[in-house]
């Protein structure tokens, strides 16, 4: 089996004709494909951090390891590229295989394609290449591979972005370890990405790192720890708000119909201090068959929608803002729904990842199922607290979507939830009567007057 360095040399020789007398007849096609990639990449407001987190979630991990992802930004110019700052990303995955290396040296040959059912969340074919938005020369150190790429066309074959180059120095493993371990002797994670930042991107990267939301791990099945910190000789010069987020799942699940529920706990420390109490989330995951009229080519191998709703138990963890994303496609979008719960599903996203495509028939089909999932989860919550005092039960009514959403497509969801609650008689139709599993109506009325009025008005209108 070839060594990593010999494997890289073989790719350069056979694929890009570097070191060969005859030129590769496909070089021009490769060059054009890369030009198309770069045009697409820079035309989109791609959130490179989300792409890197998505890649880490899709990676394979050794047994017994808590998957983690760490971001460190430093002013050290360890690549001798003349950069004002370097972003280093550490991931304790199994590491790059020869097949992974060959894939990353190609355009549109992701090793994850066609594996939606296996839980892979990547799909746009951008992934690692999104780092070119912030760096002109990214480095990968993994499983003995030490390579870099350049957005500038290679002088030997006139192709950029995908031509690997072996790295012997600048940076060295000892330099990387010094930054990672800060003298503690910590072993390096298997995979390290070194991204010397473009001068005009440094502040934007710092802003993205400082605004990473604590709930980012909420719907990831693998990544359990994520951290961000700045490495300055003098910590007083740090401008990035450090954060360490961890998640833990209570695996005691309750199953009924085609759904399961469990509790997830998130905790976060900002700048070394616990800035908020740990928040628990009651998670409700339910499956629905994909309706024929909602099928799309991008999901032609998917036969069921899996919708997960997260209900925060206590105050949600926030960071620098009181608003939290309300819609996830495994990772958060920027959609603030005004709903007191969070919706997760395999939505089709806009290219920027900021929103889901509300006019997509696939997404509309998913949203049509959300009210059923909500009502089932709500009834489960109420019944699980049957013997609890009313004062504690009443807190569950905070999950009702009283406020309207700025998104019309989500207001349809809200109206459907309201209608289903009326049908299920979640709240007694006669204010002087109390029904099993339900709250005293006067106390509910004091807690949720707006929603109470809406329900009564809906009943009167039939």
C-alpha cells in the first residue's frame, strides 16, 4: 500500500499529468469545471462554518470516542503566507482515507452521495471547498497526509482548487500541537484543517465564531462537543468570545405510534464561565410517509419524513441575542419563527442555508405533518404529568404557538395546530368543567389569554 506522500504524487501524476511529458487531454475540462465551481461558490453566501460542522457530523468516529470539533483562531502565521490570522479546525474523526483524498481532489465526487438514508446530511457538493471563501490556500493534516490546495491555477497544469501539494514545512506538526495543547502535552486530534485567512475576511470569521449559537448541537447525532477559542500570547487582546458547548442525551425513550421521545441536555461555558444554567429539551421524533405528490428528485431515495420537535425545559441557552433559530435542517437556519419550540426535518434549503425553501412541495409536505407531531407531543407531555400539581402542569402551555410567525408558510402550521387542539379538546370547551389530563381553565386563561380567546372563538365559529 502506497504511503500518503506517494499516493499524493500518484494523483498529481495520473490525474493532472504533473511530471509527465504528455498532457492530460481532460485538463481543459477539469479547468472549466473548477471555474464553474468557483463561480457558484462565490455567487452564494455560503456559511463556511456550517459546511465544516456538517462535514464533521458526516465523518466516521472511532468506537468509544466522544465526537468533537474545535475551532482555534490565532494571529500566528504558521503557514508563512503573510496572513494576519489563521483558523485551525480540529476533529477527532477516524481521519482521511485514500478514497477521501481522491474525492477532495475532484469536482462533484462526494463520497457521501446517495447515502441520505445512512444519516449523511451533506448534499450540495460544496462542503470542504467552502473554505476558499475565507482562505486562498487551505491545508489538511490527517492520517499521515500533509497537503494543501490553492485557488490559484497550478503552474504545472493550470487547474486550481483541487490539485494537492505535499507540505513538508510551514506549518509543522510541532507548531500545530503547540497551539492546540498550549503546552499541556495534549495529543492532536486525527484531522486538522489549517486555514490562513484572507485579510479582508478576518473580522467576518471572528464575528461568525463569536455568534455561534449554543443550540447548534441540538439535532446532531454524532458531534457531542464543540468549542471556539482565540489563541493570543496576551489574552487581553482576544476579541473572539470563547465558548464550549456539550450535549448529553437521556437514552430512556418512550415509544408510541411511530414516534419516540427523549430528553437532551445542553450546557455551555462562555469565556471559561458557565453563562447560563444547563437547559434540558424534551425531544419528540415522529416518522411520516412521504406523500407521492411531494416527492422531489433530490430526495428520491427517501420514503419517510422524520420530524423532531424540541421543547425547552427552562430558559433556552442564548448567546449575545435573545432570539433563537426556530427551524433546523440538522443545523440551524436563520429563521426566527416566534414559536416556543423548534422544528427539525430534512428540509430543502436555500443555497445560503439561511432559510428553507417555503415554496418547495417537499418542504410543504413536511410542514403539513408538523401540527400532528406537535399535538401528539403535547398530549404526551400532558399525560406524562397526570398526577403533577396544576402549578407545574401549567408550564406546558407555554409551548402553544400564541404569537404569529413572520413567515406565512409557518402561520399555516400555527393555524393547523390551533384547529387540531380544538378537535382534541386539549383545553375544555366549557370553562366551568375540568377534564382529565387538562389544566384548570381559569389558570390557563391567566397564562395564555390570547390563545384561550383564539380557541374559544374558533369553537364558536364551528
